[in-house]
């Protein structure tokens, strides 16, 4: 069975399933001095697009129509905007939409609307982790593309905004319990997932590590299991850091050392070994500080042994 390609499909005006839509001509009752000579396919699709916008229809066929228009004209702002509103109204799977964006962004790297639409989707999914790999692939196609670099800057500046992290901590943990946030355990788990996703994007971002350390100590922490810190907090490889991350991450080593120190007992030895690695190899500029932490830890251990 031969499936018609996009070019071989009949015009919307010839499709029975679109017979209920009243198309609107762009130049209805107007005689422009310099009309643009669009293709028949484009005029047909945009006529039906204006029709569904007028009727405020948001349905799966609207997604098919807007994709058709965008493939013909990726700079059609109104088609992108209405497509996004339709996706939200239908609660469509946004991972599928991002796969379409993977294709369209590579084809139309210099089109602002493609990148703006992608930004809106990632803000909804709250999963920016895969984006750096996609950006790296895009830069292989065009290393100097302004939109790609601007998109990367947007992702990284968002996760490094220390004021934003402070405000988030206040809203999540210090401003009372709002309607819908009564399940505090669910809120804590939500925040854990959020901060770890941001750490995966920029592992050396001190603001995110400070948030993780501050949020997951009493009285805000997850219920403590018998063996100490909840495993999901210290599992620093879920999600994995982005491919171009500078590793090992000093903040991660410090975070694990702090956890071992807080656990005490035999874990103080583990903390000391991590501080030594920071002092002698990974963070030598703060060598004296790590040596101080080691000395204080040894005092604590000696007092405990005594």
C-alpha cells in the first residue's frame, strides 16, 4: 500500500474530514497592491488555519494542520503559538513533540520560533537534562548559530541564578503550606528530583549544591532510614551529568564528605579521605581550608574514641 507523502496529500479543501471548517482567505475583500504569491498548498493550509483559530478549535487535527504549515514556513509565529496552546489543551505527550523539534531545529537552526517553542516545552517537562546533548549536536551543524548559543545560555543561566534558588527554598519550605502542598513528603521528593536534574546540567554550579545540602537536612529532610541518609539523595549518578561536564565535580566530593561527617563514627574516615583528595588534587586553591576540616574531624574522632 502506497502512503502519500505530504506533497501528495490533497488540499484541505478537498478532504472530507475538513468539510465542517469554513476557511478564511487572507485577502478577503481586500485588493493588495503587492500580493505575495504563495503556493496553492500554503494558501490552502493557512486559510483553514484562520478558520480553526476563529472557531477556537483545539484538536489532534489542529496539530496536524499546524505541523503542515510550520514545515512549509517555519517562521509562522501564529502557527507555533496556536500549536503550543493546543498541545497544552489536549495534554499531549511533550516528549513526542520534542522529538519533532529535534528534526525541525536541525533543519531550521536559524529560525527563532523553533527555539522558542522548544524552550516552552522544556519549561513544561522540567527535564532540561537531555538539552545539552541536543545543543552539542546542533553546534556540530553550525558552530556560530546565535540561536543555539542563546538557548544554551538560557538553560545554564537559569540553573546558576542564586537568587532564584533562595526564592525557591523560601517558597517550598519556609512560606507555609499552600493548597495542594499538604503532602510534605511529596514536596520534598519533588524538590529533590528538581535540584538533581539541574545539577546534571551544570554539575559545578554551587547554587544547586547549596540548595541540595540545605533542603535535605532536618527539619526538611526525607524520613531517615536506619542506615542514614536516604539513598536517593546520595545517588549522584541519577540523572547522569551532561557529556561536556567538567569532572570530577568538587561540589559533589564536598557534599559526600559532609554527609559522611554528619553520619559520624566510622564514616569520619571516609570524609577525611575525600577532604584529602580535595586538598591535594581537586581543589588545591582551598588546600588550607580542607586541611582545617581534616584537623577538626580528627579532633572529633579522638573525642569520640576517648
